[in-house]
């Protein structure tokens, strides 16, 4: 059983690295860094946001987020407007011009990369992979429930800290 667990853990780690590399490649193809791409994604998800919210959501320092927002604003990708409710902060949005460009580009580089990899398999093999993932996820969710792990966000923070 340990060999199976090792194989699965190593496979998941490999897939994670592949997805990270896919995101990095996508960012570089668009003249961005991965952190810049993450900021853009957060702004897209929320339509508008603040430095404080980005700092919290991305778990980056405020100075790092501010620098990224400044660079993206200078390139015309992000717009900063004064917050009418709080004169000390700004509301960050994506310019309409850049929003149209982003929507035309592949908005989900990881999905695209996984889809391309799956296309190397037969339809039957694709179904086997999908069913295997469903079974593993069901088992992991059951184990989490049994262990009382229900807040993935706090789990993620611990996992990231353990990696450092």
C-alpha cells in the first residue's frame, strides 16, 4: 500500500509542477510574471478590488501587491480609481480594452494544458483517468470528513508553510 501511496503522491506532485509550469509559460507568452497573472485573475474574479483585498487573497505583502498593481497600471492593464467610501484607498479594475484581449486569449491556461495532454489518450483512457480522479477525490473527501478537516483555506496555509 505504501508503494501506491508513494506513486500517487509523486504523480500529484508532478501534475502540480506541470500546472505551475503551464501557468508560467502562459504568463511569459503574454509578457507577464506569474504574480502579475495572479493579481489580474483576482481582479477578474471580483470585477474590482483593493490592494488590501489582493494582499489578503494572494497572501502577498502589501508592498509586493502595490508594486505589481503599479506596473500593471503603467502598462494600461489595470485601472486605479479613488475609493469614494475611503479616501485612503483605491479601487482596482481591469481596463475595458485589456478585458476584451483577456477574454479572447485562453483564460484558463491550466485547463488548456490538461486538455492537450488528455488528447494524447484515447477516449476510453480519458474516461479511465476521469473516473480514477473522481474515486480518489471521493476517498480524500471522505477521509477529510472523518478527520474533521473542513476548511481547506487554513489547510492550504499550513501546507504552504510546511513546504518552506
